[in-house]
C-alpha cells in the first residue's frame, strides 16, 4: 500500500509526505455487460491491475447475486431501476462498487472489498467512508456526464435507454 511520513518544510512546519509502493501504470477499464435483473438494469464495468485479469465468470456470478440482493432491498420509489456496477481486480484486493441513481441526480453506493480471487469473501464496507479510487472515479465521471446528457438536460426529456447505451472504455 502506501505510507505517510513527515518532514519539516522551509518554515519549519511539519508536512506529510506520501511514499508510493508502486509506480503508476495505466489500467484497462472495460464495459463488460448490461445485466437485466428483476426491476433493474445495470451497466457492469471491469478494471484490472496489470498483474490481474478482468473479472471471470465466477466473480461476475457472485457479484450479480450480491447486486440483486442489495438492489432488491431498496424502496421502489427511491430509485429509477438503473445501476452501475464496478468490479475492480486491484493489486491487493477485489473491490465491488454498486451504485444507483436516486433523487434525479444523485448516485448512492454500496461498497464491498475482499481478498483477491475470493468473491465469496467480499465484505460490505459501505459505512466505512470509502468512496472510490482514481480508476473507479473515471467511470463515475463518465456515467455522471452520460446521465446529464441523456436524462437531465435532454431536450426531448429523460431517455433511460439512451443513458444505458452510453458505455465507457479506456486505459487510464
């Protein structure tokens, strides 16, 4: 991971220094699938650290069941039945972010973290204050712009199918 060290700046004040354990290397971000779940449609994305591969069928199947469990527990009048799921095969952990649109322009999130390659051990860490890493934020940025274009500012009115047709793919 990383460590924080301190040093004194030119004015003698203590400042934090960040020491990285790995040089930055771009990661592939790929749209994987559009899941049709009871009452929901979910865009599914994968991200893979250079030492890992994109999510396999076992991971996707487990995440699909988790997503259905979480999303089906939400009040029907508090969402639009549209979600974005990110499966991030990170360096030292697997991360699953399940977000859904609510209140016209807000994303809510459930976040899960577990040991690499062990989808059954993904643990809900939603209440711990974590949000997203820089790669996951790329997807959230794209999705927010897609929502703005196709739903909020669309002159013909909200077009949820147009939103679902917008898909992100990049190496970041």
